[in-house]
C-alpha cells in the first residue's frame, strides 16, 4: 500500500448480509495478518451498524488465532444495545469458520462536558529533525539485520519517524519507552471522524510492543523473539486531522512470563490528546533447535 486511498480500500469491507461483512488482507512484512488491519476492519463493520450521530469512544479486543494472509476474513456484528446515549457492538472475525478475533466497542452521542488532558512532552524532537523508516533503510540498509531490512522495505501508507533510532548492532538495554511521529501519505482532507478513527486504530498496532522489548535489548531482538498482539484497547477523545504529524508516546510498565504490556497516548503536533492505547503482547524468546 502506497497511500491513504489504498489503505481505505483495504479497510472498507464488502457487505454480505445485514450485519455480516468480508475483508481481504495485505502483507506488511509479517507471515500472518497484521493485527491493526483486523482491528480497523472490525471497527469498519461495527460502524456500519451504528447511527452516524454516534462516535466511537472505546474498543476492547482479543486476538485468538493468527490470521492467514491467503484467506478472506468474515466479520459478524452483534447489536448488543442501542440506548439513549450509547450503542454497543460485538464483532467476531473468522476464517474457515474458526474465530480469530473478537471486538467489543461502544459509541456515544456527541455531548458537552468537563475537560482536561495530560500534556505532550514539549522538549521532544520534531519530525523535521528525524529520520523516517525509509530514510533509515536508505542510509543504513546494508548494515541492518535481514529481518529488519525486509520489514522496512515494505511500502506503507504511513510514514514513521522514531525520536530515538536504535542501533540493532549496539546490543544494550534501553528504557521501556518509544516515541514515534507518524503521518499518512496522501490527502486526508475529506475523511469523516469515523474513517479517521479506523485509520488511527490501524496505526496504533505498529511500534507499541517495541517498548516491551527495549529493556532486554542486549539479548532480545526481532530476530530471536516471537512477538504478537494478544489484546488491544483504545479510548478516543477528540476530533483531529491527519494533515500534520502526530506523536505516539508509548511506555511499558511490565514484561513477565513471555508477555509484555505497553500503553501510550496519541497527540497532534499541537499537543491535543486524541486517544490512548493499551496492549498486552506475546514476547517469547525463540529457542534454538540443535
């Protein structure tokens, strides 16, 4: 995928029945379906059953089985409740009649209320000072491990610029923190809030587990560790646009028992808090076979 239009084509499902939809897959450099794709497609299905006067405020999900890139995914939406202020949906994603993913999400009518938010880190480097993933590939591609080089070589509809570039050859433990700017490729002026939330959900599954890996980077890396999303939750706060860079600021408070937990906040460049994310993932050392 080269731009936002190709991403939207991927996320927009084909309707089979009233509350049943079908989606296709796109390889992002992983042998299985990208979790962010399943998240966003499930949200697309749920949104198609909700009044356009209600917007998503939270989602909670579990990844149950690895998705097969060669098989379509069927999404079934169950209408749980349509109340005076909130609507709740449950989405089940399956391949060959096997459930691979479940999502619960809640939509809220637009209301006024009290307001506050935590501040963005104002001392953080700006995107113009940083290398993108494409820049890193161009500059350091010959020195990168093959698995990382192959991953960075995949065309994506999003540009990523990490605030701190980690040298995979300098094997040392690092703080459990990742700050990364991201920006969509292509024009996003005409996007509804519903579509923007689906895209943001897609993006939110990138980078988050890296914060869990950093504290053990002297012995752990993408080549010797099996990593996969286990569950994923998001909370959405404010309207936003994708015309400028946005910051995903991630911290991991804990890793233990082959699982890592990370949480993060997504800001506009002006420091408006748009959403929060929490995820637990599999962080399993790959045992060598002799």
